[in-house]
C-alpha cells in the first residue's frame, strides 16, 4: 500500500498444491454466493457441507441444524427465499 492506496503485487503462478487448497475454499464461496443470488436454502447447506475443515468435527445433520439456527438468528438479513425453507 502506498499513497495511491492498495496496489496489486504479481507473484506468478501458484504451485499446484496451493491452487488446489484455494479451490476448496473458493467452492464454498461460490456456493454461498449462488445461494444468496438464487435464494436457495439447499445451496446454503451444500456450502456448509463443502467447508474442508468441517468434516472431522461436524456431521452433516448437525451442519444443517447449525445453518437453520443461523438463518433464523439473522432474520431479515437473509434473503426471503432462504428464510422460507
């Protein structure tokens, strides 16, 4: 960052293993954005189930329950199509 603000820094191609790790998290982000744009609760669940670090600690039924609780807790901040279940 300088007086002109944030400036990009070119670093070249990512090593394949780093690109693969980034892709895991980008999948979650893409599903989350699609869920919001398409107002689809099922995509919220898919995004939560796709979080790479979730699997060992949180079974799928618990993930869905947590999603439901978070959607309810955030009320009108969540798109109506997702809130409707």
